[in-house]
C-alpha cells in the first residue's frame, strides 16, 4: 500500500514552523532558525496557521 502523501523536507520545515508559532514562538526567531533572509517569507508560510 502506498502512502497517501510522501513526506518531503519542506513538509517538515512547515510543520516545525507551524508548531512553533502555535506554541507561542517568536516570528523573528523562527525566521532566523529557518534561515529566511526576508521575514515576509516566514509570515507567508505561517499565515494559515494563525487562522485556527
């Protein structure tokens, strides 16, 4: 049986970012940890998480 979705490194990065923000993580610290030069990249990645 094949998995419904193959997990890629991008999925793990997104999960880490989402969990970090959901648990009170700081956006600027998260951007640094992810290696984003532009903080806007990080805020776009997590915008869907903040709705829930």
